[in-house]
C-alpha cells in the first residue's frame, strides 16, 4: 500500500476530480494555449476587417499576388 493517494475534502467537494499522467496534462495545456492564441489572432483579424470595412478601405483583388504587389 505504498501508492496511496489522499484527496482533501475541500477539493473533493468542488466537483469531479480526474487523475491523468503528467505528460498528457502537459500536452492538453499546450493544445489549450495554441487554441487560445489562434482565437485571439482570429478575433484581432475580425476587428481589423470590421474597422476597414466601415472605413471603406477594403482592397478588392482577384489574386493573392495582386495584394502583395507582384
């Protein structure tokens, strides 16, 4: 019985507890951080689009190369 885990009553009352290996936890946190960063980037892009659309500054083009000026 050397592998005994005691969960304090204070934590157990807060809801379901899940035990996962540290490697899986770290992987999940990495994915979470990446998704939050992507969401932030998307939100920023939408804000810029809305601002430019309202100011009628959107560029119309038929190709990505035209945007780059090639």
